[in-house]
């Protein structure tokens, strides 16, 4: 599969909190936490669970940088 997303971050699933509609998936990206909110259906379809190796794909029209 080819994707246009250039920001592909290797991550590990650290936690998953789900309700009927949406899920909060906390990822460990090289020691930094990243949180994604996705549908619970997607969590089930992907079979996501704590400890899974995944990629976080980030496509944004706006990125803020702080120094």
C-alpha cells in the first residue's frame, strides 16, 4: 500500500480506553506519548491492544513548533 503521508512514526500502543463510539489510544513514540482518538470500530477492526507495534501516520495542515 502506498500512502501520501510523510510523517510516519513507529510507536507502541501504551493504553486503550474505549466506549461504544470512540476510543482513546495512547502511543509511545520513542519515549514520548501521543494520543489518538479513533472510532471503537477501528480499534476492533485493527485488533489494537496494549503492546502492539504500530505506525502513527500524521497528516496536518498546521503544525506548531515551540522552543
